[in-house]
C-alpha cells in the first residue's frame, strides 16, 4: 500500500473508495417485506457503484458485504445471504470480466462452505489479469481480524528468520494487511444514517475522509455517489499538516 502523502494536499478526486452498505433491512421493513428482499435490491446498487467507479476512473472500490459479526444474525438470513452471494458471483462475474474489472474477495473465506469457496476462486481466477477497476468485496471481514492476521504472518517470518523484530514498523504491517498493493483508501461512504466504522478497514482508513448519508443502500445511485465525491473534493487533506497559506490569510 502506498504511504500517505506528506504535507498539504488538495483533493483531486478519490482513487480508492470504500463503502459500508447499510440499510437493506430497514429498506425492506419500510415496504413490509422480508430482510432478504432488501439485500437483493442492494445488488442493483452494487452495479450502480461499479458503473460509476469505472466511468469516473476510480482505481479501487471496496464494498463491505458481510462482516465477521454478521454471523450473529438469524440463521435463515445468513443462509439467504450466502445463496445471494453465490447467485451474484455466478451472474455478475462475466460482466465484470467483460468490463476489465478485477475482483478480489477480502476476508476469512475459510468459514464459507466449499461450494461458495469454489465460486470465489473461480471468479477471482477469471478476472485475475484484468487491469481496470479493482473491486474488493469484504466478506467475513473484520478490521481487527485483518490486523491480527497480518501480525501472524509477520510473526511467522520472524520465527523463520526472514525478519528481525527490530525491522517491524508501520510499513511492515502496511505490507501485510488486505489490499496492501492498492491505493490508500481516500474516501469512506456509509449509507443508512449511522456514524460508525463497524470494524471496517481499521488500518487502511487512517487518513481517509468520511461521508455519511441517510440514504438506505438499495436507494444508493450515481447521484448519491456523486454527492459524496463532490463533498470529498471540497475538503483539504492535510495529513496532520498545517492549514494552507491561503486559509491562514483568511
């Protein structure tokens, strides 16, 4: 992962956008329907987000599809979500491949059944050599898991003599967390009106801008996405530096 720029930096549009897709259940409840109906409706919003990202030259789009905490939901809902995941992989991956999108599933997929794991591998293999948008789907993912998993790998390297404890620093961890070979996360969007990170990309969003909207995920469209980009572009990213000279004069 590239390290954050030093000094002052004016926004020129985000290269890596991460979205916490929240509000599917409430969207369905408002319509007197089952929660899974909201999740199915949210698939179209995923398509909208991918199309927008491709059209606006966003390098990476990371979507929080299923957190490690979501296993606590009712068994029927989790089962339906898994089936929806399989359906989406089977029906969307060819379109992604046609549009030069590279798909990556981040998270601990070992907990998924063998059928789903095979679908994931097949989809990733198909798009592995694509050079366009990097579409990261966070599934059974947690930010704490990500950091802990990176530490296990680093510890193993220390045990094997490949790395010294004295060599371990932020850059070392940076190279072992998910998406370490992609641009830093510039913008985090959360739909549904909540204002929290929910254990999402804890390491990767250290210098990201946040945009919260009350729009429920199934209603997320290109207009809402553009509003988030516009808000991002109005901000000055200082990475801990001082305000710009222009700002100080005011």
